[in-house]
C-alpha cells in the first residue's frame, strides 16, 4: 500500500519484463511459420479475390489507346471523334497479337453479342489500313450499327477501368443504366439474389438437421463405454474417408425411386407411391447433413466431455426434474459446443457445390456452383470474385452477429 | 535452439517457395483425364514415348480452363502437355495460355482430320453426346430413335437425364422440337430460338433430372432411375464391356466434340513435348485406342487400321459421323455465361 518502489523491486520488475519479452519472442517465433503460411494461403488469396471483384483492366491491357480516350470522355453526347481511329488501331494491333478476344470477352459481359461484334471487327479491320474518306466512324457503322449505339459505347467506357462496380452490381442482380442510375436487372435476368437466398436456406436446413442428429449422438458418444464411443466416432468420421462418387452412388441406391428407403416406406404402408427423394432438395439436405455431421458432433462431444457430471447430479439432488436439470444445468454448459458446431457446419455448408451438383436438381445449386462455373468454365473471374465477395460478406456478418448472440447468452 | 528451429522453418519455406518458382525443367509432364481412358493412353502412347527416350510422367486433372490460367499466370505451370476440351482450347488459346503449334513437327496438318487442327492444339479424341437407354428395359421394337423420342413421355414413361447446364441441353431440346441439326446454332443465336428450346424443356421438366459427372448417367440407367439419358458414348460402351450391361446408343443426332492436346505457354520441355505429340499422332498408335475405350481418333490414316468389328462403336465411324453435329464452341464462348444463368433461372421456376 505504498507508492515508494525500492531499487531492488525495480530490478525485479525489469528482470521480469526481460523474461516476458524473451518468452513472447519465443512464442512469436514458434507461430511465425504458421503465420507466414496463413498469409500465403489465406490472406493473399482472399485479398486477390477482393481485388479482382473491382479491378477491370482486361480492355485496358489490349486496347491502351482507346482506353485513354474513353477514360477522358464523360460519356455525355457523341463519343469523341478521336476514339474511332484509336479503336481501329487497337483492334488491329490486338488482332495480330491474338489478344483481341480478351477485350471481346469483357465487352460480351455487358453487351449481348459483344464478342461477335469485336471479333467481326477484328477480321474486317485486318484488311483496312486507310478508311475511305478518312472517316473511321463510318467504317465502324458499316461494320455494325451497334458500334455507335449508346449502349455499346457506355459499356465500352465503363469497361475502360481501371476499376469497376460492374461485377459487384451484377452479383446482386443490379446494373447501371446508361445515365448511371443503379437499378435492378429485369425480372427475367435476375438470378443471384434468389441463389443467395437458396444458399442460406440449404445451409440453415443442413445445420438444423446436423444439430438435431448430432446433439443426441454426441451426448450418447460421451456417455457410452470407451469401446462403443470409439465405434461411434468412427461412424461419424466415415463419410470423410469415402470417395465422393462412391458416397453419392450409395445415396442414389438408397434414395432412388425403387431404392431401399422408398420400398421400405411403401411396404410399411407409410407411402402409397414412391416419393422423390434424390435429385432434389431432399437429396441435397440428406447428403450434406451426412458429410457435415462430424463438424457438429466433434466440437459438441469435446465440450460435453468437459462437463462435470456432478453439476447435473447436484441439480437432481436439489429436487430438479431430469428435464429441468438438463435444460437449466447441462444444456447451457454445452452452448459453446453448439455455437462452434453450428458455425462450422453452416459456414462449410454454404460453400458446398459438388454434393448439390451430384445429388441435387438444377434448382438446388448454390452460390459456389456459379463461382466454380465462372472460375473454371468461362473464366469470368470478375463475376466469380464478386460472388465470392457476396458470400464472404454474408458469412462474416452472420458469424459476427452469431458470436454476439452466443456470448451474450452465455454471460446473461 | 530456438534460432535453429526458426532457421529450419525458413529453410523449409524457402525450399517450398523455391520449388514453386523454378520451372522444373526435366521430366515432361503430360496431363490427361484419368480413369480407363488414361490407362489406355499409358499403354499406347506413354509407354512407347518412354521407350523412344522421352523422359515423361503422366498426371490427371478434372478440366477447367481456370486451372490452366492460374497455373500459367502464376509463372510456373509444372505441366507441359495437357489434354483439354474444345472450349478450354479456344479460351486458353485466346488468353495466350498455350504455345502455338507447329504441325510440321507432328506429322503435318494434313495428317489429321480438319476439325482436329487448331493453331493452339491438336485433336486427340472425338467423342459424342448420345442418347443412351437400357435395352433390357426397352425392347428392340420400341427403341428410341431420336431426341424427339427422348421428349415423348407417353410412349416411354419415366424420368430422363440431361447434363446440368445450358450447353448440349438446349441443342437437344431444339433438335427434339424438329430443328434440323445443321440449323440448331442458327436458331439458338436468336432470342426466339432460346425461348423455343426452354419451352420444349418445359414439356418434360417434371421428368428431368440432371447429371454433373460423366460417370453418373450409366449409374442412373443401371439403377433404373432414368429410362433415357444423354451420355458420353464411351461411358455406355465401358458399361456394356466391363459391367456386362446391355445399354443401347442412338447415334442419330449425336453431338460430337474433340479433345485436344495443348502445350502450356513457357513449357521448359518444348522438344520433348513435340516428340510426345508426334508419338501420340502416329496413326498406328492411335488405332489402338478403341481397344481400350470407344473414342474416335483424329488422324485420317488411323480409321483404316481400326478393327472392322470395333469401328461401328466409334464416333468416327463414317456412318456415325454423318449423323452427328459438332458442338459449336464459338457459339458457347459467347453465350455460355448468359444461357447458364438463364438455365438456372428456368430450373428454379415451377
């Protein structure tokens, strides 16, 4: 209770601080490889994805002269007259360098038939070096009137980069009009909001079923004898060790129209006709719950193992019914496990694409299916990245909200 | 001690990064589709290539031009020769992911069928999307003959399967609706043509299931889950040969496509790559492929060398080829994004 610090005490404090520093440095060095690993495998790729959703340099990389003019143009009125000769020169240069398709593809995202428009121009312009009467604009009009239409020019100007909101807007079913207002795309073209909703519905349903099955399973697993517990763990881990196609084929055998499950249900008189259980939402939920169950059971059982049985016994001895003891004493202690399991399953579920693709119908595909499609099949990486950003943002928001709720309840 | 550990860790990291950065010149890496197909390729191409002194290893992949783009743009492909599908060939070529091929080093362009010659790739196999059905379930006198029959749920009740996505599905719908095969893409290029295709699909929507992996359609047929399916012809043949199935193929109105070999840009093994492609382009080697899998091959001279009894099972048998329509890569390059979105939109409507 004194403010006076003796020299000896000060030395002690310093020595302590020194030791602490050493320990901290050791700790840091130990985690450094992991840290570097995380930077390279996690932060860099995610950063790159975020960048690709807004960076738009495809056209700029192959048509530099036109892009310079397009960037300077405010989009009002006629396109600058200098655009046409520059565009002709750029198209010719890029055609001979075999890079014109890069610009063609980018324009195609925003304009129907944009690819054909550019590729046709590339073929024709290869033969024209001097325009008749020096009028390049006329050459383009004769090629295809679409070149001078506002929609084309606006799309071209917006594709000039270096950044764009085109992909992010598209991933939310939005677009910019010629005048720059952000509007929803026509109903017939809108798709991603619906897909996003579907993704969360499927993820939520799978999480719910995984919890309903996983909670009692984990409870039994922790209560069973060592040997039975080990067998139960193996059963839960089994889907991890099975090849995806084999697993899928097994579900088809079980769930198909005249499969075991349907035959059993009809034989028992529960159904009159076989129900459709696969290649629809039912199949997706069943197969995904099967695969993701370990992510629910393992954290739950880890938490349940740490719960001291005395607490429940104490509640019972104080007169609580079994249900009350469970509800008031046991269940609240498992909440951290529930939170971890729910979060793990849900976040894994909304990223799934191959299982829904194999056992789902065409209307069961989730956001990741589209990301994979754009990444791999059509290399529209801008849109793929934008859809990835949407998924990332939703996941982050949900997990923050969820963490708030979970911790709030625990300390309440 | 601590410092040593760190040193070790950073050394390990350096090794990992170093291995990534150095273009591993040396063994030629040839990448194909795996499975029974690659097993056959091993015997007829890879072993003879090794015997001819080409130091090579083979790997397999699942496709996706995005994978190649990431590899080549990442600065080190690790792969040299890759077998790609037609749209991967076209997109990758436009992106500059492949070397331009010098056909004079692999037997000359004239040695190959014209569809197999591309500035960035040389055709390896020809295969078909065909209508497949189970002969044990559909008697010969009721066998389907065209995609119109595929849409006839009165005569052939039950579910049918198509590939998930717009590609091939829309062509099939239009042919079923009476559009002649050589007019399909002309019609599909119009808004009304696309509407027409979806309208036709509407007529059997409740009976349609979709497959994603090429291994699925034979499984569906075997399980009795579907009565007819679109399927790669090689898969039907394999199911008949290996699993003793009795599946039938309708060659009429088949859609065919070609997979090609490409050399990835910046390959450090260019000479070995060409030497390998020359081995894979020898008619006498190619003519052995049908012994393992029912794909057509691409050199003109090979057809004459193929067993006459086997030829009718192949997409390149003159009779079969005459009834087939080549999938228009150019069209799909332009329309795939939009039509795939439209397809999914359609699927979600009831």
